[in-house]
């Protein structure tokens, strides 16, 4: 009996010693980690990045370009958050960056509206905000320093002008042209701009019938589902305008499942956006008629902007990345070999 009691006392003593040690060193360990992080931060420019999600090949490349730019070797400490397509997650991330007193906030707004309050909080905290890829719709443009992205209206116009030329080449300028549109995330500047640009060109052609524009969230799954619906609803579709390659991949699957064909020699012409490598391979083989490039490699541009800000130099309100239009004629082996995304 006595031995049992002694054994219990020893066990309790060991446990108490362990708890005491942890309290002494364990917190020290966390403090040490915080201090390490603090030291890492102190010698570097701290950038908080709120990425809207990982919905597409473009987004993956966009994220990689930012992570490859803001490295510790380049003098930066990157805090990255993936909002998984939810604006509330971006709002939380931006508020967290403000409370962590980062030096800059970079974010790609999932939609254009709903940012005034959080951007005002960043401004009052003295944290400069830089937009990446997409933009925001705010009254007070001083709420962000600059936007590095694409001219989405121009991208939409490029798609429209390509279709004009293609139909002229085919002598198809009078007969009805039935068009369906797979639109990106509702209210995103890429969806708004591409729609505006294409519609502006389409408005000049009485024989172009835009049968329906429907959101497919920039994903291949939704692109396939929405295209299936279009195929059931519209017996005659001549052109699909798909606002990104991921939706295009899904749409092509749906069209082929229906027994129809796509591309240069097909029943249905495919106009796509982004020009990721796997889509350009489909352009080269004639499956996609034209791909309007949307360049995700914005990390280097963002790096230059912050370097200018750090040097006290003025920056423009908007920087557009360089972009091309790809068809079978210019998707060469070299283009594919050199493709970084
Ligand atoms: O086209 C799409 C991504 O905002 C330009 O978002 C970007 C778009 C791009 O989901 O692939």
C-alpha cells in the first residue's frame, strides 16, 4: 500500500516538473520563434498578400509569380493568404495584415465592390495597398496606391475583333451568328471588362445573336455544366466565348459529349481567354480557334512598384502587363517551349 502511494507521489512530482519546465521553456520556445520571426521581419520589407483563390491555371501561375518575387533573398518577408474565392476571407486577411503592421498589402479582389471600409482602415493605419490582377470600384481612388493587371475591356475587344475578321474570311457576314458566353465570377473586373469589350464589338453586328451569357465561375467543372445547359437549350450554336481556359476545357468536353465538334474545322468556334500552355497546345492543334492572353506573371511588376515606393518615387495609378492573341498561325514550337505558365 505504502509503495503504491510513493509511486503515485513520484509520478505526480515528475508531471509537475514537466509542466514547470514547459512553462519556463515552452513559452520561451514560442517567444524564441516569435523573436525569430520578429528578427526575420525586422531586416526585411513585410508584404501581406491576399490571393483570391486557386480556381484556375492563371491563378496558380499568378500566385507563383508573386511568391517567386517576394523572397527573403530579395529582402522581403511574405505573409500569404488564399481566400478560397470568398470576399469575407480577403477582408479578414487584410485586417490581419493591418494588425500585424505589414509594410505593404497586395491583393487581387475577388469582386470589384465592398472594399471601401477595409481600405479606409488600411489608409488610416498607414499601410499602402496595391491591387494585383483585378481592380476595385471605389469612389476614393486614394484608397489604393496602384493596380498591376490587365486591360480586360481591351481583351474583350480583341476577342470581338478576331471574330469579325474570321467571319469576314468565311464570308459569314449576313447570316445569323449564334453566340453563347461562359462568363467568369460575377462582378469581378475580368468578367465585367471582357463582357463590356466583347459586347461593344458585337453591338456593331446585327447578325450576331448573343443567345445567353451565364456565370461559370472561371472553373472547368462549372464550364462543363453551363455548356451542357446551353447545348440542351440552343440547337444552333456557332460560337462559344469562354472567359477563361479552365471553363473552355469543361465546355469542350460537354460539346464533344453532345456529338458536336469544335475548333478550326468544327461545328462550334471556341474563343478563350488566358492562354495557359495546355490551352495553347489546343490552339496549335486547332481545337481552340483563338486564345486572348491574360498574363499572370505580375510578381516582377509588383516588385518594381514597391522598389519605386521604397525609393520615394511616384508610381502610376495603373500598370498593364503585356499580352498577346494566339491562333494556329503564331503558336509555334518555340512559343510552347518558352511558356512559363
Ligand atoms: O482570366 C481566370 C482567373 O482575373 C484575369 O481570374 C483573372 C481571371 C482569369 O480565375 O483564369
